[in-house]
C-alpha cells in the first residue's frame, strides 16, 4: 500500500458539488481507498486571474495502484466531469493533481511527483496540512516549512 495525496480543485458549474463528487469517485478507484479528506477551501485563482474563485481540497489515498495507473484514474475522473485543457491556468470543471506518491520522486513525460509547484500554493498546503500535519515533500522537507511563504494567498475554509 502506498499513501498518496491528491489535490482537488474546481471553479465552474457548482464547484463545491464537483469537489464532493471527486471524493466519491476517488473512493471508487480500484485497489484504492480514501483514508482522509480535508475540508473545502475557497481560493483566488492564480496565473489567469480573470475567472471565478476555486473550491479546493486534498484527499489522502491508500492505494495499490502504481503512480502512472493512479494518474490515469485521476484523469478519467476529470474527463467524467467534463475537464477541458484549453490553456494553462484556465477555468476548470475539475482538476485532480497527484501531489505526493509515497516517498517517490518521479520525473517522467506526463508525470512529475512531487507536484512541482505544490510547495508554492497555499490552496494545496492548507488542506494538505489539515489532514497530514507532519507530511514531508521528497527533496524539500516538511510541507509546513513552506506555508509561511504563501501567507499572501487567500485561502478560506468553507466547510
């Protein structure tokens, strides 16, 4: 069993409901169970700012799937929610990011773990640290050490 963390985000078409459905869909992935789920958080968009606020969360998974198979499952869930990749940082119905996969460091075409910008994003760190306060980012150290650096980013707990 590998412990993996998945970032969940949505800012289109009832984003809170979409994030809830994402948790449900993650629970249906084969050889995987949702061990913990964070609260939902509202956050300002980054990059392309002319779009609605996001609803974000993090799920902790216990999985027997390999990293590539897990990523394929995440992308299938995104597709089922109508995810389109029109441009970088575009509004989205659902975004599922494989943040951490055990202690692995993976840098392959289409798969980078740990997520390369997770330590720069309060909308990832706040829900991640809620469910895993001692978690470490391979190659970087404790995730909590990076939270202060994101202090200017709006993240508000909504549930």
